[in-house]
């Protein structure tokens, strides 16, 4: 009985996180209904609250959204990498009837590129105009 109550409490404690995330990793096909203007944001321009969440999650791959007063942010992190020299490309970003869709790719350093041997945690922060919609991170 105690295990069941504990599981229910855990479920209800995590439910708001799932509902507010508004994002998912999708393998579905989405039909583009429009273009979306976006900016890739440098770390210095990321809202502090969002940067704090990124720093908490950066060691593992993650995807999240953040709705600010003036913007909607899409964030994708690729977890711990063994060196520097990584970049992230925005392959697709468009509107569909289901919401905004984004696909990014982690690009590793070239074989002959000199990079730092320190561990890094590459991530990308994409800023859109404020919109209240779901985000779909495409594979």
C-alpha cells in the first residue's frame, strides 16, 4: 500500500513538469505550414533562470523550452563530450499545425583540428518570437 501511495505521489509531483515542458522528441512527420524567424543566442544573452536550468542538465543530453515575457526559447544539449571543437547546426525550424518543429545536429571537431582536451557540454539556445505552442524536437 505504501509503495502504491509513493508511486502516486511521485507521479503527481512530476506531472506539472511534463505538462509545462511542452516538448517532445518525435519521429513523426510534420507538414510545414510556415517559416519561423530565429536567432541562436550566445550564453551571455541567455536569461539567467534558463541558464541555471541548462547548467543543471548539461551533463546528459536534454531538450527543453522556456517561455519568457518577450520570447520563446528552444534548447538542446548534447551532454558531456571529450573535448572542445563541437558546434551545433540548426537543420530545420518551421511551424506545423502541431507546433514549432526543430532539428539540430551536433558537429564534431575535424580530425586535424586542434581542440582543447577538456570535457565540454555543447548546447544550443534558439530564440523565437513569443508564442505559446508546443515544440517538437525532430530526430
